[in-house]
């Protein structure tokens, strides 16, 4: 059966990014990698790091030093479903460290420009409440937040 993994294109920060991400998520590690074995259009030096393979909590990723031709956009984001506010805050703070940018509704960009959504598991239930008025109140409060504050949303719903 085929496997599915994610490749993240960096200019030349693949090793740094892989080390950073594996330090943020438990049960994560760098698996290996490969050097550039020949000259390429990206002008990377032969022998320099081309790819770094790593796992985040058992999920495979590859970081590629592909050059400056492409960069991340908000069109793609990685979603972290958290259990409670403490875990939400820990991931939010860790991924913003050293130059990340907060956005709205639990979204942020890390220092490499990769977009993340840090979402408490409970948020889905509050936004999908069978009572449309409760769901509306949850959505209205969430739309005012950067980091999701689940207690504030719960108070608005109740």
C-alpha cells in the first residue's frame, strides 16, 4: 500500500526547521536525510543538505532545501488538535517562538512562515452545537480571538 507524507519546501532551513518541529511535538525525531548528489537548478552545493526526513508524533514529513523559488502561504496549514487550554497555550507559545506571527481564530505562522491552526478539541463541539444560537455565540467569540480561549467561548455559549 502507498504511504502518504508531507514535504515542506524551505530555502535553506530544512535542518533547522526539522530540529525545531521535533523539539515542539512529543514522540518526534529526525529520521535521516539526503545530500545534494549533483548540481541542480536551485544552485545548492553538491554535498549540502537536500532533504531531512522527520516524524512528528509518528507522522512522516520531509523538509526540502529547495531554494527561494517557493514559500509557504496560508492556503495550507497544519492543524494541532489540543486537549485543553494548557496544551493549546504550550503549542501556541512554542510555535510562535523566535519570530512567529499570531493571526486570528487560532491560526499562526511560525518563524519559517508555515501556517498552523492550534485548535482545542472542544471547539468543534461548541461551534457545532445543535442549538443554532449557542453555535452562533461560540463563533462570534472565536472570531475575535487570536489564541483560542476555550473558557471564554464556553462562557459566551452558556
